[in-house]
C-alpha cells in the first residue's frame, strides 16, 4: 500500500521507489537522485515509516531462516546513501547498477554533438546515457509514454525549465520539447523511458515524408 500523497510525478516516482515497485533502471535512477539530493530522502523516509506501520498491522506468517535474513538486511547498505564511489560523475547507486565508471562508457554517435550509450532496450522503452555538447539543441520531440531523466553533470533547459545536476525531468505524451544543453560544459544524463520517443518539428516531418514515399519495386 502506497500512501496517498503522490500529487506530482516526482512524488509518485519516489513512492514507487519506497515500495520497490519500479523497474531496476528506475530504481537505480531514483537511488542516484537521492544520493545527489539527500534532502529529498525525508519524503521517502516518511513513506517507509507509513508502509512499515501498514506491514506491522498485517497478519504475520512464519518466516524461515528469520535470523539469517535479518542479518543480511541490517548489514547491507542503502544504495541511495552508499559511500561515494571513486568515480566523480556517476553516483554510487548508478555505478553499481551499470557496473562501470563514466570513463569506461562506450559512447556511440547519435546526432552531431550528441552521443549515447544504451544500457537496456525493449519494445516498450529503454535506459540510456546521453552526453551532449555544450549549447547543443536536441531535435523537437514528444513521447509515446513516460520519460524520466536524471541530470548527472552540466545542465539542460526546455520550455518547462532548467535542470541541473541532481535534478529530475519528466516528460509524457503531452510534452513536445527541444532540450538545449547548458553552455557551462557537457551535459551528461541518464534517461529511462517506457515507450519510444517521436521526433516532431522539421526533422520529424522529414523522416515521416521518407516513410510515406512510394518504394520502387
């Protein structure tokens, strides 16, 4: 049971994290966010307390190997507050999820001034790292589902605001935007989607026109 105080996408995401109901990629994203912005842990801690109360009131069932299980829980570290990794760009929880440092990312060309590294890709979405050159404008695009982005380094801005290191940005099918990387340095982001994005603007219309052209037989 999740407490009914999820009035924003951020709150809903944090509630899902507290409940352990997110995908592994989103769990890692939120843990990394909390590592970078520990002030937001108060909300998660409040959810933990309320859900703990609910569990305490639930009927108890026998638990095999109770002492061994409790020992493992109490000796394990919360990934959101784990000791900082040697890597200065990836928060410890993200580094643990990825299994490598920022310096070891195998970047691939995506667009001029934009590189990416796809961690996981499925029909319903993907988890991706992006590295964007300072001042680079991304193509206009919207989303067929939800996209959650954590800024790891630098910043970017769109028509909804400016996002700096540690910030979360949310986009859904109602959002049509063109993110622009800040001029202070490269923008590094970790994004998790549950559906493909869709190009709009002139570039989107160009690709759409190519798909509609008759093919020679």
